[in-house]
C-alpha cells in the first residue's frame, strides 16, 4: 500500500516518522496519550489510530481499538479523560463516544478485515445507542452526561456535526454486516437538519472557536458552492495567512490540528489550493522526530503549551496528507464520504450557515 505524501511539502518518509512518534508513545495496553505522562481521550485516541493505520502501523492501530473494547462501560460509553489506567475526568462526552464508529469504519476501509469489524460491531452499536439517548426531540444531541447520568443542558455545533459523520459511519458498518438500523438513519436526518438550519437555541454560542466554523463542512453537512461560501464568510477571524488557523478568533494561537482539519474541510468543499496552503503552513510546527507542536502564539513564535508536542497533532497532519494524496483506501473518508450512506432529507428548507 502506498504511503501518504504531499509532493514538495512532506514525504512519505517524514509522515512515517510522525506515525512512528505516535507509536512510540502508545502505552502497552494500547492507549494513546496526548504525550508521555499525559492523559488520553477516546476521540483523539481514535484519530491517532487512524493515522497509524494509513502509515502501515496496523498492529498498533488494532491495539488502540482493543483498548476501546476493553475500557468500554456497560452503558456503551467511555469517560472523557483517562490517565494511565485511571479515570481523570469521569463525564461522558457524546462526540467522544460516537467517534469510535468513525475509527472502525476507517479501519474497515483500510483492511476489509471482517473478523475485526464483527468484533468491533457491538462496541459501535452500544456507543451509538448511548449517544442517541442524548438526542432532543428537535434533533440536536446534548453534548455530555455527568458521571451520575444526568445530561448537560446544551448541545454543541461542532460535536453534533462530528456525530453526524460518526453516525453515517455506524450506519455503513451495520449495512456491511447485515445489521441495518433504520432508527439511526432517522436520527441522523433529524440531527443533520438541525446542524444545517441552526434554529434559535439549538446550540450553545461558540462562535469564537474555529471548529464551529469549519466542522459542518468537514462533516459533510454543507457541500459544494454553499460550503465554499460558508468557508469564505468565516475565514477572516480564524485564518492567519502564512501561519495557520487560530483555535479561537480572539487569540493569536495557531494550532496544528485545527489547521489540518480545516485543510480537509477546504478539500471537501473542492478548494484544493486553499487546502494545500493550510497544510503547508502547518509544517512550520513540525519539530524533532516528526512530532508536531500543539500550537504556536504569534507574532512571538512561542509554542503553547510550552514545547508541548501531541500525538493528535501528528495524527491530524497524517490524515490531511492522506486526504490530499489519496494514498490509502480510506483517504476520502473525510472529503468524499467514502462508502457512507446518503442522509435522508427531511423536506424542510435549508439555509446557508453564514
């Protein structure tokens, strides 16, 4: 299988070094922390597993999924943060829980290993059922549950957008294995409609965060000319020319992960040139042994958190490179929705998100 590379920007060897840096920090039980001695969360853990898979580290990727299987609670959920073999933050984040489906579908595209997929299906099914228990009658999904099971009081646009993509992956897995879930398809339709139309009060106001800008495009809920208009309309407060994407609009903190995710959003919208620009800018945050800084503050150029290099940052670079190069069988998952079902239309009008 060819490895990702982006000619003139990053080579396959450089990206394999980045993947090796992730594998080096993976714990013996399969968990992938942000950095040695740091915590892990299942969302970024899955992101790292996907990056390992596209660079040929299939054993390490499967060990990461085995960690998910071993740590999943009877409810279908995982806690928000783990530190070693202990729980650091016990709440249950719906988007974090749902992302397991994206990882398992990605691994199926990579390997077509039916035994692995069948073993992971109960994990995905119970995770998605947990998440959909947090769906409101209008369609949005409350972002988390407290440790005692009480739901939080609001939903998040970024989280609900990402859950839409994970739901499509889960539905595709079920169809592949002969476990159709029409109830999931209806839940997806309702959720997608709320994300696309954003009725008053559906989501907590998080306009400062770049992810609320580009995630509806990255998740495939806004496409074509509408996506291009949406990205153009929100770009000014977030994109710092030649540097990358700010995590929040009022802080000059450019992050590797947001820059590379945004590159994939532009690629999904059909703007290849902007995607390449963003990916190129992210390379300024590459440091020793292929690792990537979490972020850099400008104009000082100081890393923040100080010298922090994270596995999820390297993973975002690798997945963006795969999307740009089309190298792996899963390269189009976030840009062309490879193998994913269409979303049922509700018949209600959809407005631009601007």
